[in-house]
């Protein structure tokens, strides 16, 4: 592998019949880092992950994973990739020890003591049948099966989905354990922003099939600001004209705006509000994610829209 | 090695910034002094359940500011305090805070003597909590 990227995509596009699932996604996932993929349900996250693993064919564009075309991954390269699928699919009739033996038999780098430690921490027994496991235990087994082969690249599709707080914490620990080897890369999708903030170096945001962001968490925080305007603007004032607007919330006595840091933003806000006090504040990861993922028609929030009716 | 920063997620302050601020605060208040050892990057990351790169970034900034000293193979230590500012510059930096304190205190009806006594009392309490609170 010649590049420092574990994953690179080039205008990766996928249509299901005439429905676009992924539109010209070009991104680079640095090797040795943890990248979190954010996006609403149906935004194309699972499609992107399936394309990376070569499970489906792109309509246009291409992806390179560990230096190889994702559609033609060699068995050797496949062995360097660990995958945890959405909902932790497992063959229900098999017992934990059977799955262990089955995987270990063809994984050259299989670490059996790591497998044993992981299943113990997720509260699993060797004799348990996969179909009898709780969600947390299924997640644990799927993680153990993906991590024990010591993959250089771990790809996970919403591994925290439906987990209770204890199982989620163990999952987080397992992810951090995986980064002990500094060369290892993790690419995972999630809605759990507190976990993402803890483990991710890089953030990618997919919004309705389009990649909006792919950069370091630090750069993303530097790029987005929250503005508070301490005045109730008349409803006819057009907030959509604010440069770099991501989201605006109208409250009875003020307006909260999430917007890209742009020299024109503060000026525009001052003009709109007739010189009222405008505060510029840093944004939390949640502000940023919600800002990017809010559809334009909802940019004036539900509660604020209702409050405006009441005051009139 | 009993110092451990506490981090909050969901904050507008990035995690690495929270670590930097807490180490600086602990040094300023004497909870950490020259030669005290901090956990390694990996150890702190695993205790706080965060990405090791985040801790590395915080330590890099503290290193650059001369607050800590990373000695290869030995560990991370609180550095010898260094005073980068001249006497005049130090005064210039403190004066706005003094002005704010005085304005507030005089408005609330304290006399200058009472303010001075309150400052001394406050400093004594901080020193006490540092010596008794070290194990926490």
C-alpha cells in the first residue's frame, strides 16, 4: 500500500433503479485514525459501507480499500478487514464456541485470548446459541469475531444501535482497545454523538446521499459557530439569506443560529436585527451535527414556529 | 500520579482543551508541582475512555507552553515553572482582573480592607484544600 489512506472513494455513486442512494462521494479515510460516519437514517451510510466491502457494485465511481479496488478485494486483503454489520447479523443456530472455531480456522492472525476476553466482558458463554443472545451480547460476539483476527481496518455499521448504556460502554472500550496498535484504522457509523466525540479523530457527514463533511473533529469545530441574536426578529425577516446558514431556531426573545464561520455572517446578522446584540459562541458536536442534518424546510424549528403563532 | 482530569462530552469545549485547562489550573493552584508525574498518553486515554490522539494533542500543547516535560522512555512530568513575562507585562495582564474585582466589590459595599482580608482568607482556603485534597 503506497498511500496513507485506508479508504479512498472517487465520486462513488449508487442508484437503486432510479433512486439515488449515494451521490458522487469522494472521501479519504486516513490510516491509523478513527473516522465516524454521521447521517440520518436513510442518508446512505449503509450503502457506502456495503460498497466499501464490495458487497454491492457502484453505479459509477470507485473505492479503494487498503490499496485495492473495493469490487475486487483479494482474499488476503479481505482478511485484513474486520466487519460488524448493522444489527449484528449472526448465524442463529451456531453456538459461540462453534463460531469461534469456524472463524479461527481460516484467520491467520486469529487472537484467541483476545476473543475470550471480549466475550467475557460482554457477558457471553461459550455454549450460548447465537439466537438466544441479547442485543448487547450479539454486539459483543460480532465485535469479538471482527476484532480477534486483528484487522488493520475495522468497519462497523452502527454498532451501538439499540445497546443499553453498559453494553455501549463496553463497545467503546473495545474500540479503544483496537486503537492500541497505532496503525489500525476504524471506520464506523453512529448516532451516539458522545461516543463519537470520545473516539473519533475524523468526522464524515452524509446528508441525503451527499457527503457534506469529511475532516478532523477539530477542523469541524473551528468551521461552525453558534450565534445568538438577542431580539425577536419579525417573521418576515428572511433568515435563509444568512451566509453559511445551517440551522436557525426562533425563540420568543432571541434567535439561535448555527452557521459556518464566515466573515459575512456576523455583519448580516447585525443588519437583519437592526444592530441588536449578536453573540458568537463555539458549537458543540451536537449543534454541528443537527445543523448539517436539518433539512432546509425545517430550519426554523418546530417549537419556534409554534411559539410564533401564539405571539401573534 | 493521582491527578486525573475529568472530561465532559457534549460540551462546546473540545476534550483536548478540557485536559489542557485542567492541568494548567492544577499547576496554578499548586495541586501539581514540578516533578509530579502525569499518566502516559495511552494510560490517560484508556482511563478517560477517549482517543489517544486527543491526549497526545493536549500533551503537545502543554509541552509547547512549558507546563509539562515529556522525557522519552521515562514519562510525562510537570516542568519547572518558567516566567515568560516581564514584571511590567505581568502587571498589565493582571490589572483588568483587579479592576473588575474592585468594581464589583465596591459596588457590593465592601471596604478596601475587607477586600484585602477576603483575598487572604480565600488564598488560605485554596492552599488548605490543595494539601488535604491531593488524594482525591
